[in-house]
C-alpha cells in the first residue's frame, strides 16, 4: 500500500491494513457546495481551487459505491437570521480570513438554510447519507457524524473536499481523536493555496493518518475485498 | 494590536478587541511535561525543540497571573496497562510518526499514569488549574476543558506549548469550533520542525484566531485592564 | 417564587433568581410533533396524553415571545432508510417500550425525514428557532442545542413537551450537567401515565431544577423584567 | 432471560440477547465512595441507603471478573478551590436537594480532589479501570467514559451504585443515547428513598434498557459464555 509521508510517496510497511478495510469504511465528503464552488461574484465563501475536483470526486464516489463503501456528504447549514453565527458568536474565519484575502462581500449569506449556497455540487446518490448540520469548521462538532458513523459500524473515514488546510485538516484531527482511522485522498482535496495544501497534507501524514492517491486507495480496497470474497 | 497574518506581523484593524479581553481569558498550556521534554534516550515522545520555551512560558505565566489571567495546564495521562491506547485503539501518531522520524523506542510508556512522563516541567502555581485527562491530540475531547472554561466564564483562550502543528493546532481548531476566541503565542510554541511550525501558525492566522508575540499580548492586556480600571 | 418540591407547591427561599432571569432564558419545547400527537392508528409513537397541552403550550409561547424570551423547538428527525436507527443500532425504546404497551404497529416510520411524522403541531413563529436533529431521547446529544444556546447567551432553559418521564426528564439531566439552570413547566408536560409523570417531576425537583406552573413562571419573569426596566 | 418490566419480573421474549453478551460488556459502578457512604456527620452528600449494597456489589464484581467482564468505577472528583463547581457554576443539586432534605452541612467538601470523600468503598481490583473525572450527575459528560468504552470494544453497560433516581438513571439515559445497551442491576442500586427508587427503575424499564436481578444476569452471562466456548 502506497501513501505520502511528509510529501513523498512510499510503500508502507505492515500495520496499516485497517486504513484500507473497505468493509468498515465510509467516505466523508466535506462542503462541496455552491457556497464554496459557485463561480459568481456573490459566492459567499469562495474556494475556486476546489472546482476542479468536483468531477474526480464524483468518479471516485461511483467506484466506492460499486465496492459497497458508503458516501457521507457533510455540509454547513446555518439558521436564517444568523442566530448561530453572525448574530451569535461569529465564526473565527469571518474575522481572520479577510485579513489575508480582503473583504468577502456576501459572507453573511454563507450556508444560510434554504439558500442555493447549501446545494451540493457533487452528486448525491439515493443510497448516500447527508449530514446537514455542520456549523463551523468541524464535521464532528456539533453534528451527529460520530453518532451516525457508529450506527454504520464504521472504523475508517476517507476524507475529500474543499479546504485541505481548514475543514479537511480539522476533520482529520477530530476523526483521529474519536478513534477512527483516517485517510485523506490527496488528489481529491484542495487548500487555500498550494503551500497550505502541501503543509496540511504533511501534518496529516505525521500525526493523523494516511495521505493517499485515490487510485492507490481503490486498488487497496479491491485487494481487501477480493481477499474477503475468497475466504 | 499587532498579530502575524500569514507570517507577517501587522497592525490589526478594529474588531479584535475580544481576543485581548484579559477579564474573560484563560491561558491553556499544552503538554509541557517530561514525556515530551526530558533530555534522555527513554523520553517516550520527544519534542526537543520545545525545551527552549520552558523558561519563557514560566515568565509569561508569571506576568499573566499578576494580571489576573488564570493558567490552565493540560497534560496527557493514559491509564496503566494501555486500556485506553496501546491495548485499545492505538493513537494514530504511534502508527504514522515513526514513518517520518523512525522507531520511537519507549513510546508505549508515553503519558502512563503515575510515571515521571506525566510530570509538568513548567511551573504550576497554587492558583493554576490542571486538566490531567488528555488522551489523544485534542485538549478538548475527551476532557472536561470546555466544561471547566465555562465554569470559569472564559471566552478567549491563549495557547502555548509543544507541537505547534499537532496538539496546539488541534486545540486552536477545537477552541474556535467551541466558540472561544483563540490566540496562539508565537514565541511560546514549537513545532515538529521549523517548516511545520510556520505552516501551522499560518493556518491558525487564516482560519482560527490570532498569532501574536507574548510581549504584544501582554501590552494589549495591560491596555485593556487600565481602561477597565479607569471606568 | 413558587415551585413544586417533591410534589408540593412551596414558596422558595432566596437563591433561585437565575431560574427566572428572563433575559438569559430560552424555552426548549420537545417533540410536539405528529409522530407523538396524531390521533390516528398509524401514529408511530403515540403520546395521547400530550394532545391536551398543545393549546396551552401555544399560549405560553405567545406570552414568552411577547416578553422577549426565545422559543426553541426540538424535534426528532431520522434519516430515510433507517441508517441511524432501525437499520443501525436500534433505539432502546423500540425494544423495551413494547414490553409494557404491546406492539407499536408503525414504529419504524417514527420521525422519518420528510414524512408528516416530523411536523410540529405547536405553532412555530418566524422568530422561533428549530433544532431538527434529535436522534434518540436526548435533546442535547447528538444535536447542536448546546452550541446554539451558547450562541444565544442562554443560561436557563425552560422545558415543555411530551413524555415527562422520558425526553423531558432526559433534557433536564443533560441541561443541568451542561450547567444550565432548568425549569420544567408542570402544566405543560405530560408523561407515559400519571404515576411516571409525578415521579419524573419529583426527580427533577430533587436533583435537577425547578418544577413550576406556567402562570408562576410568567409572573416571575414579569417581575424580573419590570425590575430591569426600572434600573 | 428475566427482567423487571414496570416493576414486575417477567420472562423476556427473544431479541434481548445483546444485553447479556458478556463478551462486549462492562460494568459501570457509580460513585460508591466515602462522600456518599461515610457514616459520619460530615459526610458531604449522604446516601445512607446505599451502604447495604457495598458488600453485594463487591461479590458481584468478583463473579464478573471471574467471567472476564471488566469493572469500571466512576467517581466524582472536583478541583480544590471550587473552580468547577461551588465557585464556578454550582451543581443544581446543591440548590434543590436541600429544599427536600434540609441543609447539608459539609456539602462544599463533596468530592474534593485529594480528600477522603473521593475514596472508593467498594474494592478496586488491579485489573479494574477507574474514571475519576465525573463532575456533575452524568458519568459520560464531561468524562472520558464513552471514549474508554469504545477503546474496550464495549457495547453493553451494566450499572450499579448509589442514587438510582439520580446518577444511575442519568447514566442509563446517557448510555442509551450513546447507543449502548443498558442493564440496571436492581439489587445493586439504591435511590433517595424507596418511592424514587422504584420509579426510576420503572422509567429505565420503559425507555432505556433492562432492569435485572444480579443473579439472573450472572446466569445469563454464564449461558452465553458456555455457548461461546462450545462453538
């Protein structure tokens, strides 16, 4: 099995089998919605670098579903009126991110319930599961994701989606703290910029889990499933 | 008020007053214990770069206490026998970190209850508070830190300690998700290496909170407290 | 201020002011939906005794809104297909409750997303807040209620709704553990039967918070608000 | 398998096998410490009715250990100085319980770290596990119990200890919400008084899990283990 260790692809030694155990795995796809991906001036929290991974994520999800690996889409949805963010305790990024990228004109509309900004751009199949209660950066707190994964008997999560150095990295921290094995799919995540993307993947590889190419993960899953079937 | 935005020190605009509100702030000092800092071959999880910040952290804590800002020390303590880690579901870092740094000889002794590896190296004053139930990377889950901070009426946490790109970064994610304002003290944290340290601080500055020098934070606290006293 | 102590209404001594501080209070109204209240044979989790409190709860909420106390409706919503309950790890009540009441014919349809069984029967005003992610008995875990209440700067929760000895009692335990002051409104809750209802209210009064009549609570709120206005 | 349904002992139908699966079970023994059990006037939170179950619990734990069922002792430990309770946000019981039982002279000393009031009266065997971070009524929040049980691969919890209608009932709610199967051992719990004890056990039997005699549970465990061994 091949993974990136501090940016370099290597063959892993024994001991990482759980990470590729397709029978106890779920994909967690993070915030691939219009609020990040819309190519329009009123996009409330633009992540333009992630637009190019919409199609590859859809393809990967198709392969995963065919192998019986469930897909969980997590997306941010904030209540109208702002009670849980802009008129409550504001998300930190609303204060800090503009220091770097400048003013974000429509940021208050980010993820508002019922608006187009909560629509997923990646395909949601009828068998997929949606967690639509993400409020800040974490996919775990304060959502029911951990509760859900336990009901699904999942032990390994495979992460893809936008903002490698933000929500994806946060998900990797949370999932590993909650005793899940973590795989971040290198070709299916994008960061704020290339530097932060590479750095976040290095952090994952040091402390949190495996950084793998989707093709290598699919290969590993197929080997495991073939071995299972042969038993 | 001055902070580092993506690595560059700048004067901040208005809107960041809460971050320096010394009257609702606690310092959270992370894992400054022998298990990371001991300069001996059996140190179970060495963080040698952090040894140089022991004395500066102690000085900073003295100043903070004098200003009435409480100090909370969080440290990892694992049960003897390994039920909550090496004989349960192993921490991810035990699998991934050796891929980068090589074998860690005494890692199984890391943070074992009752051992010297749980002893804090930084000074604990009688009025300080200790959270001794950290189990993985997070200072929040599964500990009582959030519960404690709420009892203390804290709204802003100031982070220092070892592993900027690991437990400190994780704490910054968790704290911001739990609606605390976050300050990471740049001169009082150390990372796996310089590259990861700089990257983690950039990630904090983009999405999670402020990266400040301790001298600037102390100045800001003093201004706020003087203003309060004058009211 | 008057409250029921172990079933007997008494005048309270000093020290309970926080419980009636209307300026830091939210009402949490629990599961007043068709799945419990519909008077039809396919009602998936019947709580017929609670039908009589729909109108009184609506009246109470009107008074509360007029005084500026926010109303939060919490309701159970389970995903289609049963991934988070009947095809995951089944709710305990599905196993135990039929031992007492006999078979519940349509129980698998309970709270299914998009069905009529998730429709609130009590009125939801435009300024109310809805938490639609309750999965088991608790209104806190795994929902975002605590996160929400903190954003709303709430310190006291006032509980009403169905199943005094079940979800209401659970909410009183959770809220008190999360450091909220708790008031259960005696005339606006109903239990499995009269015996369990009285017992649950006694348990609340011993360990968890105040059991009050709605009229007494409204009086207490008005006194507090008048005092505030006079300041 | 026999259990009490609303106070009446009955033979259960099929479908409750998980509750007696000794191979995925842990006992959670709650707060059997001097702070509740000491027969002295300065006992800070007296639960005199529970003194009579110390010896029976010890015997039950011996039998369980012999069958390979782990014992987890959970106890309340509060920080010196009161930061997490009497000088923070006071536990609700400190306000409400005296309304019923009258003033509790030494209540401020309850569970203070390092004092005799945190000493367990029941026997702790070397293989037992201790959770010493309970802060309020819940054994789950804000402790690491759920984290620990997951590391132990536990799916069923068996509860014993003091205050059937308080911490034991709370534990039953929490455990069932966290997807554990729950057994409350009828002869190994004691309530505030007989009325509350019976009521709490009825509530458990309706909504949360099984109420069983220890002898019946031991029998059921032995049958399961014999069947396993025969496989």
